[in-house]
């Protein structure tokens, strides 16, 4: 089941060269994503920083945005 991401925390393990992201949800729940490649880490951090209504589905390991109109400009 997908949950709205309310906040997040990120880190980069420089000696291991991998990213860590912790997602926080309503009710105090959280989910940690470990061992992200630089490319995956960068893409996910960009989405978390720049998109609104970001969702995470733990069963599908999917970070996604809510549908947006085509051509909507970010503010």
C-alpha cells in the first residue's frame, strides 16, 4: 500500500560509496532504503526535493509522484 511521504532524511556513506534515504510517514512510521547507487540516490533525492505529493509503496519498492497535468511548470 502506497503512503504519502511527509518528510525524509538522506545520507551518503562515502567510504562505502552508497546512499541511504529514510522516509517518514504519518503516525511516526518510517522506512529506510539502503545501498543506493549514486544514480538511484540522486534521482530519489531530486524527486523528494522538487515534487509535491510523493508516495512510497514498500511492496513494490516504488517512489512516485501523484498525477500532474502535462506541461505543469514547477514553482
